[in-house]
């Protein structure tokens, strides 16, 4: 429920019944009326709310003291005959006691709010006080019920209240330590056994009021949902299957549509999405923080899509209006694609009484919802929606991608991270106007975002953009030096104009270098990088020298390449030995990498080898017959030597051999007709393997 309604309800809660008696002589004329604290009733009070983590009703005890401070006059007599105590979260079993007696009380409804109407047994006259104690329970209502107050296993969400003038009201919340506490007002904590006592104090014309959230994170209904390679852990209140089902159903489509819109995958491997009432304490239905999402009990696809959108918007956009506005616009796009109902937004105008320039709408984690908050959300969507709707449909994929990746219109391939910070309204203006093609970007920004105070800045931008576009034409397809582009991206137009003047000759040299590279068939990647990333006077001077050297290298390379490709037969023969094309390849690689010294050495080598190629080819041609004859003779000699000197066979090796002596044969008998010759036989050794 909006804060304003609560404030009005708090005022009504202090309404009490009074009677004014007019005295005219001996006649008494009585008239009944309604009076509040300002009418003469002082109040002090203490309220104690006792909660458990098992879902039982919350027990409330309130002790109130009221004093009649309205003095009678000569004609009017003032008294009080009862009191109405506000029950912001409802209540059952109301009992009231005072001075040991039970007072009559009943629960009534006034303008949608619950009250305990208490009757005093006697009139409370001027200067008199009455102290009474009220006890009741808050059973709570089911999720998404129209009635206020939620009480369940492991959680509670309600409003707490105590009447009391300034400094005369105190609220205590007693709950198990396992339950986290959030309240609208600052609180202190003390331990009481296994419980924690959270206390707030204050008071005033409307007493003391706060939203309260209690949560035991160990009691949940949990389900995992997988979307492609990403895991989402859905954590609901125990028993709230309808909410978990809603997330499981709508999450995959919402994530995939956002991925398409931004041109990027979901940025987290694992993500928690929790049903939570604590953010509503501060006036918000959902919160995205570092990849984790907390949203209310509402079954609302647009709320889910909104918090999912912050995964891309938060880390890349520096200003709250831009982050919230883009998240809402991405939600609008997703709801259109999924045919769901978009978020409800109040109608606001940048000219209304409480309007502010959106760049002044700051984020404060401890802030409560205020009129500024109520204006900021719808106003930021109106601004971003107008900027998107005014862009061309075909530009929107690139536009959304650029807004969620910290890109600027001055980024170049060799220097894609121009800024060291998230996108501000200045870079967003450039993107909507240049990438999106929205011709009304300036008027929208001045109406909603920055106001009329930035007129001079816009005028300076217009002049600088004109100079920049002319500068861009000078350097052909390349981007301007980093010093120029960074100053333009940061809207530092005085510096940008200075740098463009300093680098005008460089831009002309860049165009000449591109033409020379094309003619020579070279890719001047290193030279382009050095030019585009130059951001100081010293680097501009270095780029000038580099351009001069490159022009010489490109000419030499082209001439040498032509010489090698169109070489005469003799030079072609010599190139087989000298390989000048290898030196040219080295030169090409050095030129591409932007290494002038290495390129010079390689070109000198290629030139020397190209110059010698014809001579070496001639020598090779003249000496070729003699060389062939020598080779043939040498081969013949080698073959002949191999035939005359065959290699000696290698005797087999027999291990563990022992010699055996064969006895000589017996002599034959002598013959009478022939001389006798008796040879002396030598022993013969026969290898015999020994037995083991």
C-alpha cells in the first residue's frame, strides 16, 4: 500500500470522540464532535509484537496513556468519552483493560481501515489521564489477499503502530533469532534468550508507524529451473506453490527474449529468485542485486521481467533514471513479445509541480518511497520509451546492445573500451541520436532528463560534431585518434576541438597510408592501431614518423614484389636458391604488425637477394653440366668400391662351446706297386654345444 495512504490512515487512527458542553447561565448545551492530538489530547504508548517462525498468529500488546489537555472555557466544557486505536494489519480477539477493569471495545472499519473503538467508563475531563492495555492477535491473510498482513511458516509481513506524541512512542518486535528483520524506521536490537528484540522509538502527530518484514531463510519452497546453460533457483514462501509455478512458467521465455533484445546471454551461471517482503518495507516490489533477485508475492510477469532486465542495465548504466528507464522499456518490449500485460505506470509530466530533472533522481538503499520516487519511476520510463520509440526499428538490436555494454559511438575495432566507466546521459544521448537515428533526442533529454540548464553544452556538442565529421572524412575508413574520440565521448568539446586541430595533418596522412597499402597489397593493421590509439602529443608525433616510414616501406615492398613476380628466367632460377620471397613475407608481416625496424631489415634483405637473383641464376645455369658429370662420376666410383670390397661375413656366435678332437684314421696297408705317402693329419675342432 502506498506510503501516502498509510500516512492518511495514521492521521485517522488518532481520531477520538470528544464532547463540548456550552454553558449559558444555568443551561447546559452539549454537542459532540471529533478531535485529534492537536485538539488537546496528549498520548504516549508502547506496542509489543511477538512473532514465531511456525506460522502462528502474531500476539500484540499495546499500552496507551491519554491525557485531556483541552481546558474548558467560560462557555465550553471539553471531555473525552472514548478512543479509536488503529489496527493497520487487522486484529482479532481484541480485549481492553484499564485499572483492573475490562472496557467495552469493538473492531470497526473506517475508509477501509480497521480500528478498535474503545469506550471509557467515565468522561475524561481536563487534566485527567487514563491508561489502558489492548491485546489482540494478527492471524494474517493468504498471499495476494486484499487484506493486509501476511503470517506464515518462516515469514511475516505487516504494519506495526503505536500512538504517541514526539518521543513518546515505542514499538518492540520479538521474534526468533533465525528470522531476519526489516523495518521502515531505524531500529536497535537486543537478545532475549532465543529471541531477538528489535526496537524503534519516536512518535509525533501521527504516532509511530513502520512496515515490518520477518523471514527465516531456512524455511522455503525451492525449485530449480534450467534455461539453456543457466540454473535458476526459485525460492518461495512455504506452501506458496502458485508463486513458484508462476516463476517456473514465465522465466524461460522472459530470459530468452531479453537475450535476443540485448544480443547477450544471461550473464550468470547460477541465479537465485526469492519471494520476499522485505523490499516492500522500503516501498519496492522487487530488487536486483549482483545476479540475485527478490520480488514480492505478486504473480506478475512484468515484475519478473523488470528485475531480470536489471542484470544488463545495472552494471552498464551509471544513472538511476537510465537504469530504471531501460529496465522498464525492456520489460515493455518483453511483454509485447510474450503477449502479457505491461507494468502499470502513473501518468506524469516533466512540467508538473513535483517534477525534477531525472539526472537528480538518485538511488539510496535506505530511502523510503516518497513523492520523488513516485515521479521518478514513470518519468524515467517515459523518457527512455520516447527515445526508443523515436529510433528506427532496424537500429534497436544494436541500440539495446550498445546501451548494455558501455559502448560509445566513438569506439573502433582496435579500441573497443574507450571509457572506464558506465554509460551516462551524455553517451546515451549519442547512442539514441546516432545509432538509433532519433532526431528528437535533444528535446527529449532537455524535457525529461537535464532541463534547460544544459543548452550551452548541447550547442557546443553540435559545433564539435560538425568538426568531427569533417575530421572523419579526412582519415578515410579509420577512426580518429583516441585523444579526439575520448574527448568527444566525454562531451569535453573544448579539448576535442583542440585535438582535432592538432591531428588534422595526421588524418590526411592516414588516408594516404590506406591508399598506399591498397596499391601495395598490404594490411596496415599495426599502423592503424597506432594511429587510432594515439592520445597525446608525443603519440601524435610518433604516428607522423610511422606514416613517413610506412610510405617508404609500402613503395619498396610493392616494387620488390613486382620484381620477384615479373622476374626473367635467369632471376627465377637464382630465386630458387636465394628465396627473396621469404624476406618479402617477413617484411609484410612486420609492416602489418606495425614494426618498422623489422620491416626495414626484411626489405633490405629482399632487395639484396632480388638484385643477386639473375647473377646466381646464370652461375647455376653455366655450372650445371659440370656439376652433373661430377655427380655421375662420384656415384659410379661409390658403386664400384662397393662391388670390389664386399663386407666380410660375420661368423655366428655359439655360446658355451667345447672343442672335440677327432682321432686320425688308421693307415692303409702298403702297396707293392706304388710309393707310400702318409700325410700327417691335423686335429679338427667341431663345435659341440655342452649340455647343461
